[in-house]
C-alpha cells in the first residue's frame, strides 16, 4: 500500500519528466540526422571584427587565423582609445586588412560601421578573441548556395579548455548546445541565435535591417548587448533561413574564473529574455518551425519547469533521510550524464566533473535566470570595461602567457 501511494504521489513528477525528456530526445535525434552542406560554392567574403579593449596579442593571434583562410578583406573596428591595438595593427603588412578606428557606443555601433564598409557578397562577423580552425571560411560559405539562406552559424568550442575548470564546464555546455540543440534547428532552417563569436550572413539580408540592429529599444532603454540574437531574428523575420554548418569550427576565449563565468551567464540570460520575448511579442516566433518554437519556449520557461520539479520533489515528496538524498543525487547525476553524452564520448575522463556540472546547470537555470529575468532591462557588458584590457578572465595572462595557437592543441580541438 505504501509503495502504491508513493508511485501515485510521484506521478506528476514522472509525467513532467517524461515530457521534458521527450523534448530533449526529439531535438537530439533531429540533430543526429543533420549533416553539413558540402559543395564548391565560393564567393567574396568580408570579415567584420568589432574590437573593444581587446588584448592586442590575442587579437593579432586571431587575425593570423582569419587571414590564413584568404578572405577578400578583414575590417577591424577598434575603439579610438585602444592605442595599443591601433599601434599593433598599424604594423600589419597585409592589404586585405582595413582598420576603422571608431568611438564605440556599444558593440552594435561598431558592427554597423564594419558592415556598411563591407564590399563582399557575404559578411562574416567575428569576435576579436575568436580563432578559426583550418577550413572554416570555405565551409561557412557552402550553405549560401541556397539563395533563401540568410545566415550560417558555426560549430564552436572553448580555446585552451584545459587551462581552467570553468573553461572545461563552459566547453561541456557549448558541446551540448552545438551537438544536441542547434543542428536540429539548423536542419529546419531556423537557428534561434547565430552566435556572434563567428557567424556568416548574406550582406543583402542584413544591410536593410542595420537600423533595427543599432537602435533597438526594450521597454524604453537602448539595448547594448544581445546583438547576435537580435540580428538572427531580424534575418528570420525578413523571410530568410538561418542554418548551422558543423564543419566550420571556431575556438573562442571563455572566462577562466567563477566570477567572470557567472557574469557572462547573467548577460547571456538577459539577452535571451529580451530577444525571445521580443520575438514572441512581435509574432516572429509563431512563424518558425516547431523545433525552434519548442527550444525558445523551453529556454524562457526553464526556471519555471526546473523550479517546479525540484520544489515538488524536495518540499512535497522527498523524505529527508540519507536514502532519500542519495536517490535524488543519483537522479540528478544520471540524468545529467545521459544528456551529457555528446560531450562525454569526446572527453570521457570528465565524468568526474559531473557533480559540478549538475550544480552549475541548476545554478544557471534557477538563481541566474531568475535574477536575469527581473533585471533583464539592465544594460551592460559586465565582463568588459573601459579601464581594463581584455574581458574579465579572458586576457592573455589567463592562458599562462600562451597566446599563439600551438600546433599541439589542434588534436584536442578536433575531438571537441
């Protein structure tokens, strides 16, 4: 009788769990069937790089990886006060590099300057601390053979992930995104956010919407961050497709400290709420394929769904005994381990990080997202300021002084 009551009491949690797992399985399966586009399509490409208080050594290292892939031009838009960056760029002897010093009014303003100066059919937007793996530029052009494709996202990972436990955690979360979620949306032609770390656009698709990118207001305040999500939805709303090209691989700097990791997640969560609530309000969300609708709604409702599940379990049904606590921990770790398969099959030794990852996921889903929701209209970059060089926990010193792309690091990159 006790067992029967227990099962009945846990039934609501079981139904909710089955629904959430069903959504995860749906996207994971669709992602497994997504394949990169392969063809010989090539055209002219302008690389646009907004740079604000960037570590000059990191920027120059990244520039080497962009130029090595023979773009038509590289347009770098540093702030007028970034004297060291301007000095180092002045020493670059390559006619493809154009430097447009500009008084930044946020990243979007710098993007506007660079995009308007671009002369090529395609524009690739790149963060100033992102390196390209060989073959990225060729691969990212291939989906544009379809004239309905307006934007193409890239496969991404964390640069020198082994230098910090927080970079390892970030890389795990990035792998979940780019192996289990984004390919499913890309297969349907509607990736909800083409990450600004490296994304390619048809110039004809983004020039008409630049004004809406640069001058977005949310509840009366000018938006500073969230440029990539905003541009993605402007392209989708214009009738173009946004797709994912897994064979185009980029490596980005991520924070090495817990403090900077949290700040970055707060900023991203605020951006997501503003971006997706705008898409919902304007009706754009209802015009995209089902898998994208599901993904966006789940992102918006994650604090609600996870909070209800944990609250129901802890406050209503969990016996505060050693056995009860152990069962909950097993439930959390096994579930997270299954969802982390895409990462663990590439880095099986990191199963030891599973408890930390589970805590981080709960932290992101509840306190961080709830804080971000109630402060979503607070604008700011958080990890990059006018009186510092490089993002917090993302300058060359956080790599132990190693800013050159070492050949020995590429085998690990290929596994990520």
